[in-house]
């Protein structure tokens, strides 16, 4: 079996982690009926946490030149590509794209093989010792 490329595995892992943490299907914002309000609240929470971590880093780590605005820009430079990637995958799932199904099947096959090799009940048959 061909090993999945690092790019494919990284993208699929990013999408699955993003959905576990940020999907409104799982967090308490699922009760807000309007998607634009959900996005607004997520943005407000993002700003709040970026500023909080910036203040904590400034105080405890003694970073006197630390900028909260820079912290927000750095966080956004990481989150925006993740959001766009998730949007591409959501669109591909909605339209039933073939490449996404292939990537999912490949990921499930690789995880099956990886889990099988990690199994504690796995007994390897060594022909040289038993022959």
C-alpha cells in the first residue's frame, strides 16, 4: 500500500481537529440560530483570548515589547488558512467530490494498518525461529 503524502495527512488532520474544536455542531454556539451571529461571537471570543494571552505573556514572561495587535495578526495568519481549508472541505462534502472520498478512504486504510500494528494482541510469526 502506498503511504499517504505528508500534505494529504496534514490537511486531513487539520480539518478534523478544526471541526472537533471550532464546529458549532459541538460548541455552545450551536444554540444561536443565525450563522452570522455565530461567526460574530466566534470573532469576539478570538479577540478576547488573543488579548488575554497577550497580557499574560507580557506580565509573566516579561515581554515588555510584546504587542497584542501583533499577537492577533499572528493568530489570524494561522486561523484564516485553516478556516479556508475547512470551507473547501465542507464544499467538497456537500457536492460529493471524488477526491475527498478517496482521501477519506486512504486515511481510514492507513489508520486501520497503523492501529493493527500497535495492537498488543498482535503476534508476529517469525519463520526463522519456528521452522
